[in-house]
C-alpha cells in the first residue's frame, strides 16, 4: 500500500512543474471560504506578523501529524491541544479541517517552487532539478503514514483543489521538459504532451493497484516512472540518470550497514 503514496504525493505535491500563481488562484477561487484569515484594517503590522507566525506554526504541526497518522485520524481538537492553543484561535485561522489541509499542501508547494527557482537561477540542468526533487521526496515517503493519501478521498474540497491544478501540471510540465530538449538531455523526437500525461496516469494507475503492494515505493518508482524517464532521455540524459541511480543505491547500502 505504501507504494500508492508515492504517486499521489508525486502528482500533487512534489513536481516543480505543476504549480503556477494562476493555478493556485483558480483553485482557491473555487473554494467558498478563503484559507487566509481576514485581517482587519485596525490590526497593526505586529498583529499581522503574529497571526502569520501562529498560522505557520499550525501548518507545520498539522503537516507532521497528517504525515504520521493520516488525515482522518487527526482532529482539530488534537491539533489545538498539541499546540496548547484554544479551539477558537485555531478556527479563527482555519474555518475547517479542509482549509487546513489545503494550507499544508500550499506550504509544501511553496517550498518546492522556491527550491526549483533557486536551482534554475543557479543554472542547474533539468535532469538534475527533477532528480533533486525525486531524491528529497523518496526520503520523505519513508516517514509518511500509508493512510495519508487515501484519506484525501474523503475531503471533496481538497480533491477539487488538486483537480484544478492537474491541467496546469500538463501545461507547465511540457514547458519544463522543453528546456530539457533545448539542453540536449531529453529527446526531440517525442511528443512531450503525451509523455507528461502518461507519466501522470502511469503513477496514478499503477500505485492504486493491489498488484504492487508487495513492493516498496522505491522499487515501483525505479521500475515504472524512472524507466519512462529513461526512455525520454538522450545519451547525455541517460548518463545523468545512471549516475544518480548508482549513488542512490550506494547510499541505501551504506544506510543498511549503519
């Protein structure tokens, strides 16, 4: 079951390709209540800063609990008690649990985007950027509850939020991969729109099948998505992937010995 987690997180959170300001605005516009608390004109700058700080603390703590226990097993009561915060204060920041879940997702997306932009500014190549994100989130999945992804199905507003972002994933994904073609790491004779959509649906379908429950998320990834990525690469891209794979395997062996 744990392998299923990889796909959804990879689709909905990990990818640096999928989330633009426009996409977030469209998704949030579809939600009746804003996830951002209203700031009165009478509030001071210090008040606003304080609210932002408290809000961030709630997001960080809630994200940790959601990952460890799954979403359904974490109540707003548990979050307020863990933070030693009144329920009133918590609900002033987030009108309901779904708003908090979305805020946690947004925070993860913001970190991913910031990391991506930094690497782009440092003139890192596309393959390196992709593999950096893959490496970070493969490590994250080892700490994540199997319930996390499946619980999202019970929150319709959250599902709608991610559905709005899916089509932006396609558009931004193609634009991102085009840079890889220009760099000479990805082939120029493939339809990138088909490639990016196949990657999405391959992850979505394979990892939701009970046929793969006997395998770790890493095994499923390296024998499905990683193989697909290899098929899109030129010799230059393949060399980068092979170097990454060798380093990853050597690190796993060292961790097992330790």
